[in-house]
C-alpha cells in the first residue's frame, strides 16, 4: 500500500464524483439495442395509424343480410384507400386490411355464409353472439396517440423497444453517450498464445478486459501492447487519447524503475485523482484526469488485483459518464470469520453456501480461479468481520 493511498470507499466515491455524463448521440435503430434512451420518445403518429381488421373475413355495414361489393372480386388490404361501405354492404378483407369508412364490424370467415348470389349472412350454428358494433376492428390510436410518450428517458432499449420505436415512424434514436475506451497492455514478460516459459506470463487482460468493459456498456475502440519503456508509454497513451474518453492501462503502477505510469501522467499534464487505494488486492490502482475531460485508469499488473481496480474505479467512473445512478453495494451474511487486515479493506470473491457468503480460497492477486464463478465480491472493512455479520458486496458485471 502506497503512502498516499486513500480508503476504499473514498476512492470508489471519487471515481463517481470526478466524471460527468457524456453528450448524447443519435444512432440508427438497428444499433440501439442495449443503449440507454436519452430523452422521452414520443410517437410521431397514432398507433395503429389506421383502423384495421383483426381477422380475415368481411367488413360489413349495418345489419345482415349484406350484399358483397364487386361480387367479392376486390379484397381490402393494408395499402392505398378503401371506398366507403353503404348500409347493407360488405367487402372481403384480410387481417391487417384497411377498414373502409362506414364499417360497423368485421365478420370472420368462419362465422359467415356467402350465397352464390353474393349475399352474406351470419351463420346461426356457431353458438356465438350476433355480430356487435366494432367487432374485430383495431381502431386507429388504440395503442398510442400521436404525441404520447411510448418509451421514457432512461430506458435500456431491448429489441421490442426498437420495434415499438420503428412503428412510431422513427428511423434514428437519441441515446446516452457511451464511453470509448483505449487499452494499453504493458509488460516485457507477456505472451499472447500458448504455454509461457518460466519467467514469462500468458496475457489474460487482452481477452478479459474488452468483455468486462462491454458488460459495463463501454466500447473498446483500440488496444495497444508495449514493453516497459517510458517514452513509448507517453507516446502510446497520447495516441490512445485521440478519439477516446478513457484510457485503461495494465501494469506499471508500482514504484519500481520499470513502472512508468506516474511519469507518463506527469508528462501528459494529468491530475492524479486517486494514487493508490487502501485495499487488498489492487492497492496500486490509479485514476487521473486530463484537462480535456478525458481519464486514465492504471490497473495493477496482476489480474485479480486489476479486476478489483475495475470494480472500484472503472465501474463508478463509467456509470457517471453514462449518466447512470451511482453504483452501490448490496449486503450478504458471512458464513465464516474474516480476519483483520491492518488499515486495508479486503476485497474477496465469494460464493454462497446455504444463503451465506464463503470467501474463495483463491485470494492471491494473480489468481482468477475464485472470481470466475463468484457470486460477487465482499467489501470487508479493515477490522474484519465475524460469521453472521452482514458485509457489503459488489456485484460482478457479467
């Protein structure tokens, strides 16, 4: 834990406080699933926008019997216009067909009897009530009227929302801004495939972080990999900041001669908001802000430590950038004791046994095994906790 490390809850709150919502964007409906609606969506038209038939059959006017218009040669469909029906007339119609003016009801095919002379009557052997006014007509505006709010602001859009929006006549939709993220993965000792040799490690960040950020509704737009070199670090972070809102780096957050993130941030004129957190694992996590309003988050090089940095700093930062509510902790009852940890908050993946939390045995900063199937992450204050105590928990975003 570094000398300037702040308490876990202060770091988490700082990441929320330092950011503001990104500007909204207009996207095509086909690209809007999963995005958050920026403003109330009002219907541009009545829905349905015309009176239509709910069934195949005949549009009829007045009481039976009815004379079939055109001898049944014309079928009313959902295009163009339908000539009005006079009293005692009928016209063939299909489901969704435009209801002619003067129609008093739709007589279903199975409920009608048509003579060779084009006279239509109701069947009397079906056991149903006689045709009533408005039967099987879908009136214009029965679902929405023009100007009605059909989807309120703040809704996370699902595929059915997109269909509703399309039915109102909308082609593009205003959604809340979503962070564009550049990833900088550092380290001379990392390989991207195969089994690493002794002293070399397999890259886990390249496959893990884009998926985690997608679950947090951010878009990774660029990924770079470099060795432990200060000049290259400065140049690459500067490059990634072009066209992104946030750059996330891995490694280089410690105090050794091979750790260059702080010097990189100084060279870029960044203000360090959080320089280390009193938590285990993940203590050497860094959050910085540039005068441009962009951010850099430095994650430790060990994967579990880095994921605790994501949950502590990146998750609340992105929530603020996306205009979401501040992330909060839930609570779970412990099944076992958790020992004190000096002045550090313990972040422990856990699973549930009979409804109570059991911390994983795989707690090392380089271990992901316990997090892979965790129910969440315990946030245990420095004094520790006893079995039966309620303890705050962070959900995992997947």
